[in-house]
C-alpha cells in the first residue's frame, strides 16, 4: 500500500497516483511538472491530492476539504513528503542515466 500520513489522529494512505496528477491539474490548472519543491502551497495541494487519490483507491474514507487538510497538516509532514518526492525523482534520474546492458 505504501506510505501513510497522520491527519487528525487518523492514518491515511499517501502515494503518487495518476488520480493525484489529475486532481492536481484540476485544482491548480497546472501540470505537475511545473511544481517546484519550494512552492509550499503547491506542495500542500499535491500532498492532499496524493492522500485523496490513494484513499479512494484503497477504499479509505477521506472527506477533508483542501483547506481542512491544510489546517491540520503539520510542517514536518509536508517536509517529509517533499523529501520523499526529491528522493524518488533522484532515483528515477539514476535509473535513466544507467546505460542499457546487452
């Protein structure tokens, strides 16, 4: 199932999904590729999208609005999410950079 985050003393699944990308575009009007890790509000929106999408996929009830979610989201939670995204992006770069073996 992947990572979980705790909001209002309840754990929710949190992962990047195609649904999260669609939600982000719908909420912001921008493609996720434009999101910079220094954009705190954009990162909160994307985190909310990841939780909403993963919860939907896993059949977990999640009915916090974006603003309710942001009100309850700790800075440490956002920082962990941002760090995890950076690690995933770096590992993808390393995989792409490896020469193919024949």
